[in-house]
C-alpha cells in the first residue's frame, strides 16, 4: 500500500519496542515494511529487558496478553506500540501465537520464535507479514476472507507463506482511513 495521506507527518505513529535481544536485520525489515507498505512512520525504541514477568513455566513460553498490557502502559512516544520478541508466545486458549494484537487498541506483539526457515529471506518475509498483520489489527482491521490478503488469518506457516505481502483493496482502504484519523488526531 503506497499511501498519499492528505496530511503527512514525519512524527512517528508507532514505536517498535524490542523485548530482549532481537535480530537487528529483522527489526530493520519490520520498520522498513511498516513505512513502505502502510506509510507508517516508526521509531525503534531502546531495548527493554526480556519480560520474565510473563513467563509461563509449564509451557516454556511467554503470555502475550501480559506483555501487551505492559506495552500499553508505556505512555511516552508514539500512540501505537509493536513489541518484537525472539521467545515463544502463547495465550490461555492457544498452544502458540505468532503475534497478538488489540483490535483498534494501542499495542501488538510479534514473536520471531516459530518463523525461521532455511532461507533467511523467507524468515524475514514471515516476520514482516506477521508484523504488518498485527498492526492492521491495531488499526481496527479484522481478519479478511480474501485468500491473498495479508489480513487473512494464518495459524500455520504454509498459508502464511502463500499470502501476498500486501493488503486487498478493501483492507488497504480501511487502513488508510484509520491512519488518516490517527494522523489528524495526533497533529
């Protein structure tokens, strides 16, 4: 999505927050894709400690909802927050999640843990797709029924890999509309 927003702003609308060590190339690719595909200016914040408070010992995973709650409590910086973590994430009802987001909220989270492939380009594309998808949810976009749209739900890597790196025209329109509202509210 290449947006020509009616009111452009150089001010970041999203903070990329690293939770513990996160692959620097992955961070750069996420920030670049948020800018290039969504037109979303992004600041990369200083690294925070790994969120041990959210660790679930019986599962050897981190509770995504607890981390998102903490991300929401960060009041300085951009209005939206996207956390990146290399550790595995879970929710109470799902064995694992690639990412989780508040629909129309302030914070989302993406795990790099299960997105690895033999080809690094595939790994980075998966990370970009999940990040764009979760930020779409932050902007209020629900799952899409169109088979190639980035907002289509993917619970496995095969369907994720088959998705385009772009949004369908309906989701693209809604994302642009929500971003313009955010820009107008934030200026």
